[in-house]
C-alpha cells in the first residue's frame, strides 16, 4: 500500500508518497476525511459520522448519503484504506502519518521532558510539534463537528506554546518567544498562565515597563470580567518584575542657607530613629519640620530618599511620587500601573534594601500617606521613615516628635543670620528688638525668616511696630519657594479662576458648612437641585477643591476661608447662614425622639457627623436670631449631653442669656431652662431663679423630654413633703413608656437616697424593663447602675460590679463620656477594698473622662477616691494633695455639694490620722452641715461615719457608737467593709451596744438634730 501523509492542522490535506496532493473533492468528502482522521486507525460509528456531518439536519436517506460520501473518498484514497466494519468505518492509517497525532505525541513528550528538567530537549520537541501547524485546525471544514474540535485543538496549541515559552525562558532565550506570546495574549485576554509567561518574557528581554503594563491590563480584565484577583503564578511573575527594577534613589535636597540651632531636637530624633522605624515630626505650618527632617536624615548612616508631597493635589498621586523619588517611574509609553500596582512596585523594590525615606508634608494626603507608609514598613524590614505632618499618621509603632518653637537664643541667631544676607548687620543694641520680634512670632522659623527678609526695606524698629499686621507684613518670601510658602491667596485664587460660574457659586456657598456636608444638605441650603449638587460637587472634588469621603464633601480650611470671602463679596452670607441654621434645626428636631429609642446609635452617628455644623448654626443664631438659637440649643441638649460635649456650648449659652435679658421667652420656656442649665450655675443666678420658677409652674406634656433629666441632675431630689409641681403631676400619670421608665427610675433613686434600698429594687426592675422595651441604652445603663447600688448595699459586691460593667458597655456604645465618667468612678468605689490597683485605674479613667466632659462633681469624686487610696496606704501628704485638688474642682450644683461634703469628711479623717483634732472637727462640722442641707442620705451617712471616728479619737466612744447606729439607719443597710469602718469597729469592740441601738432607732430629722448638737 502506497504511504499517504494526512493533515488537518490547517486545511484538510492528503499527500501521496511523492508529495503530490490527492484531490479530495468537495466539502462533504473533506469533512468525512477530517472526522475519520481525528480517530485515525480506530472505528468510528455510523451514527457518530452522521451526527458529525449533518448534525440535526439529516437528509431523508441518511445512510445512503453517507455511503455515497464513503465511496467517493475510497476512490480518492485507494488501496483499501477506508474499511467498512459492522459498527461503522475505519481509516486504516498509522497515526504517525497524521499531523494532529504527530503534534500530540511530540508536545506530550516535550511537556514530560520539561517536567523532568530536560529543558533543551523539551524546547526541541515542542518547536517540532508546533511546526506542524499550517493555520487554524480544520480550517476548510464546515460540518457541525468542526467548530468544537477546532477550539479543542487550538487550546492544545496554546498549551504547547506556553510549554515552549517556559522552556525558552529557563534557557534565557526570552526574546525568541515574546512575539508569539504577545499575539496569543491578544487572542486570550484572561488566560493567566499565558500572560504570566508574557510578563516574564518581556521582563527578561529588558522591557520592564511593558511587562508591568501587560500585567496591569490582564489584572484589570480579570477584575472587570471575572471579579477575581490574579492567580499565584501571574502575581509571582509580576513580583519578579518589580524586584528586577533598579532603584535610583533621589537623595536629600541641598540647602542654600545655614542650619541654625536644633541640636537637642536632632539628638532626640536620632534616638527615636535608632529604636523606631517611623518617626513623625508634627507641628504647625512654618515650624521648620521639613528643614529639621532633612538635617536629621543627613546625619544618619546609609542612603536617604526625599519625597516631597506638597505638589500633590490628592493622595492618589502619592505612590507615583514615591516611584519618581526612587527612580522607578519609567516612561509611561505603555501605560502606568494603578495605585495598588505602584505600591507593590515600591514594596518589591525596597524589600531587601536598607533605606531612610523622608515623606514631607503629609497633612493634605494623610490617609493615603498612612496607608502607604504602613504597607512599606510591613513589607520592607530594612526601611525607616521620617514623616512631616501637621497631624500624626496614626500607625501602630509611630513615634511622634512635636517640633517645638525655636528657643529664644536660637530664634535670635536665625534672624541675625538671615538678616545679614539682605541688610547691614544688626547692632548689639538691636538684638533686644530682634528677641522681641522672634518672641512675638512664636519662635516659628518660617515667620522669622520672612521677617528678617523685610529688613531689606523696613528698619528694625518699624518692623517691630508692624507685627500687629503680620500676615500682610510677612507676605513676601523667596520667589523660588513653593507658592504656598509665599501667599496662599494666589494659589487658591488661581484654582478659583479656572471654575465655571455654577461651580464658583456652589463653592462659595459651601463655605457656610463648618464640618462638611452631604449632597442633600448642600442642595437644600445652597439652593440647587440635588442632582445638580451631586454633579457640581463631583466636579469640585475632581479639581481637589472639595474632599469627598463616605458620602460627605468637605472643604479644606484654606479653601473654605477663601470661599467665605467670596460669599461675603456676593452679599449672600446672612441668607446662607440662616438657611444653614434652619436646616440643622430641622435635622435636630427629626433626630431628637430617636435618641431615646433603639435607633439612637444611628442617629447619634448622624448628628456626630454634623457636630461642627450644629455648633456653627448655634454660633450664628445666638447673635442673629436668639429665638432660633433657643430652639436649636433646646432640641440639641440631649445630644450634647450624651456625647459629653455640653461644655462646648456653655459660652454660647451664656451669651444667649445676655442677649435675652431678664425675661423668659413665651412659648420657649423649656428651651430657656435648658439654656440656663447649659451655662453652668456660677454666673447666672438671676436666670437660675427664673428657671426654677418655670419648672415649678410648667405644665406637660413636655416637648423636650431631656429637660426632666437635666433639671433633676441640676436641682437634685425634691425635699421631703414638697408638693408636686404641675409638670411632676403629669409626669407621674403619663402612659408613655419612656416617661414611665424615667418616673420609676426617679422614684427608685429617691428610695435609695432616703435610706430604703430594699423598696427601690422592684421599681428599678420595672424601669429597666420599660427602658428595654423602647431600646434606650442610656436609660438601661442608668437603671443598671441603680440596681448595682442596691445590690452592693445588700452585700453582693461582686454582682454589683457585674451590673456596672453591663451599664458601662451600654453607655460605651453611645460614647456618652459624662455617664462613662460617673460609672467608672462608681465601679472604682466598688473595687477599692478588694482590688485597689484596679480601682486606681478606674478612678483615673473617670477623672480623665470627667475632665473632657466638664463634669466638676464627677471629677472631684474621682480625685477623692484616689485620695482615699493614698490615705489608706499611709501616703498622707499625697492624700491631702488629692483632697484639696478635689475640693477645688467642685461646682455649685447639688451633686457638687454632695461631693464637697464627702471631701470635707475625708479631710477630717486625714486630720484625725495626723492627730489634728481641731481642724478635723471643723471639717466634719462643715461636711454635716452641707449633707443635711442637701437632703441626701448617702452623703449624710459618709459625714456621720467620719464624725464617729473623731468622737472616738476625742475619747467619747459612746457618742461614736451612737453615730455608727445613725449611719446604718440612714443607709438602710450595713456599713461598707472599708478600712475606715473596720478601724472604727475594732476600736469600739462589742461595747456600747445600747448607744448603737439608740442611733439605729433615729429617723433623719432626729439624726440631723443630734449631729448639729454634737457639732454646733
């Protein structure tokens, strides 16, 4: 039989032994031959052939049609090559004589050789296999079977090309496969192994930029089309390219002037760099952070690289700026990688390198700078960073160094040094004037240098006289300095001039927002549609004049100041300020009821986001519209108190009362009382009296429920027998669950104050269930704290601590720092006998929070608690310091009066410990007087117990025992097991039981009279 060679890797072919091509005829015989060649040497079933040739479109006499095609093909091939079998037909040829089977054999053998490490042999086999391809497989076959088979064979070819590329790359012959890989990459845009090989080949050919661009293209396609990240193989190829890039570090900029002073600062920065990998120099503009960072970096061993972030308009350009400084920013001809890719390039390039990076001027891209620095420090163990910024980066491990003003001597030296370059040397007599100028300029190096430069035209005495107009005076700097170091007005004005009229209008109106804005608020306040506002805000954000973040838009303060000037020039300031205030009044009214419900966290977050705007609205309204200011202050009181920032409002509330004069605005009585309470009680006695009159005559239902809480905290519990006010009468009969909860809570605390803790417990329980039903975390926490008090009085201190922990967790969710301060203080009281160190930490935490929230009574009690711990530890001098500090922190509200009584009792005990009986008696007398006047049993209990100790010291144990009995009666529970009580009990022993019983039988009136008798 004559040998024939067959091919389907291209057009279907049959070649005789002499090389002549056999005439295969039309499409049907060619298709039949191609199908048989796929299974050369094997029987192909009749049904399979019919399906391959005709698919579902079978002819009427399908079997006859197939027989006819077989007959035609048999005549062409001759020699009995096309055999008939019972099940079908077989093409009797050696698979080695068919290009497809030859390709599969060679490529398979090549793949196995590659896996075995026989790279040269593998490359030869794969090249031979791929040479068999003359074009797309089955190129001239149109039968139904052809398309899926052609796709399968094309996949086999691509796999073989990949294997060949792998072999050639391992043999350092990358250039030989680049062209084929590039062509296939276009046809297979998301085939990851193929693209990984292309990236490797381009990089190995010295084309790193093209390799990175190739990676970025496939990375984007994978993300866009599949929503997936690159495979490990592709990512590894990318990383290898990054690590192959040469780093050409831009060093530190040379300085044109001498460096004056700062030796201590340089030494300290050197110490920090020796132990930390990130040192951030902080301080205001002009403090000399940049120059100090450059000087400090120059004194370090090894390479340093300076990255100037000042020219960046946004943080998106930050990675590219670092690439540029490292010499990695190559030609963008083939497209630059994205931010993530740039950061990865930097990390890979510096992974094994020792380098000091200086990031200068981070404040306007603080978030991006922090993220990049964190990533670099994590991935590059040999890297250290010095950053300069007006605020910390906020990264774990960051060492902060606030750059101080220049000391007087260095500041004078700097002025004289710079002045010598522009004028005659300053005389010795003039150095005092120089020192005064430097002091007036706060020792800021930039201001000092600008002032010295003005000596070119202004005499030294005149220069000092003009410091009142310093910003105009110091508006001329070096022409080669950054524009922002010359005049900010020119920089912002240039950006303003590039805006369209609509953009300018919105930008100037946005100046009314103090803390950023949403698109909705911008639209309503600025008088545009929300769609237009969103479009214009997006445009301003793109021009870096507005910073978008989390659905809000914020102006940089420099831009806002410039826009505010334009707003005034347009005559729109007052109208916009009123629209702004009214918008936030509406928002506050909407939010107010939700602050007492389960939704309070979401609404607290929303109001917190608008905190600066709410404050600005109140600030404007106080002077422009006192009625609006009253409404805003009233409706916001619950928010400000929950957040513990009521002290921020105090100056505005005081000014508002001055504007109102001696009258209570009709219809705004509740707002008026809340305003009086917001001022604090020290300087508004007349208003306090009027507020008290309002509360005695006010009828419900109240519009501002927080009024009840605020007034109770200010005025304290009612005196025994005092008739209920109309408001309290309505309050006692309300069917609103929140008011019911508050009523039960108030009544239960009255029971505790009156020495009946057992009666308080069921009322506390009812209040807790009601607060839980409405979802008010503040209310739940208050009740839990009350239950903790009752539980502790009952002797179960461990459960009381657990209840307080639960209350702390609830108010912690709210961020209510005033309540947190109180709760941490009470937790400390419950722990001070069993765990003094934990109590000390809790007292200190309470003091810190109370100081932030401006709560004098809580702050005083925290220092009182710390003083007790010192006294019990025998450190009497430190205890006295703490007590005196606590006494100075007390205000004049009823809580502070109670705190004052307790502090005086503690001072009396301290005097007793020091053997000073007369001062001790004076302190106890004052404590008893205040406690009796304040009508709070718990304070009187403390005062009575302290006085008992003095009587024992004075040799009157019977009177001391009687006072201990009074303490137990007033408390409604056994005395606490603290060192003071234990000491008294040990000294008394078991005698004087009769006197103790006499005291135990006294009610408060009799007990008070007895105390006044003992301490007249």
